[in-house]
């Protein structure tokens, strides 16, 4: 019901339903994720991170390793949506190291790199994106190259 309300543009009603779910099950992956997306779309960037941090704290207090991992994955996705790409990539890398058999961080990183590859393919040769091309290390990390902007 909450997803349908969100699709219909009834954001506040959708959020209310997600919050009702989270009262009963504060670590519900779907409710946390969907609610975080709605909060972010509503411009509540800091509030969404705080909300997720509270869920992470709860999962850690209750020794719920899987749920804590799920919340950290959602946090990384929100970091990416908020254009904190470096932080999102670091979070995904930490999640990969902790459980190399979980496909989700690899998938998310792959989608980020795919977007950058498409950006590189479509962008003018001399175009620089301030946040992504600051240092040779950033270029190497993001695009797999250490070349200066020399037309390649």
C-alpha cells in the first residue's frame, strides 16, 4: 500500500504507512529503504541519514548482524543518491570485505561505474566534473586511468 501511495504521488501518506510498518518492525529492509528514498526525494537529506543511523544503532544493540548490514547497504545507496560518491564507494568496499559472498555491494558499485563509463563516453573531451576529477587518484579510481585531461 505504501509503495502504491508513493507511486500515486501521495508521499506523506506513503511515509506514514512506512512509519507504521517501522513501528512494528524497526529493521524492515523494504520499509527502511523505501522510506529513505521518499525522505531523500522530499529534501530531507540529513534526516534520512539520522533515521538510518538510528536503525543501525538498534540492529547493533540487538546483535542483528544481517539487519545491520542491510541498513549499511541502504545508507551507502542514499550516500550515492546524495552525490557522496566517494563515501558510497568506500561503504560498498567495506561491505564487500566483510562478506565477499553478498552480491549487493558488487552490483551497486557496478552500477556506479557503469554510470561513470556512460558519462565519459558522452562528455566532451575537455569537460571536467569538479567533484570527480579533482586529483589523479580520483580519475584513476573513477575512470580507471591516471592520465591528465590530455584529450584521451
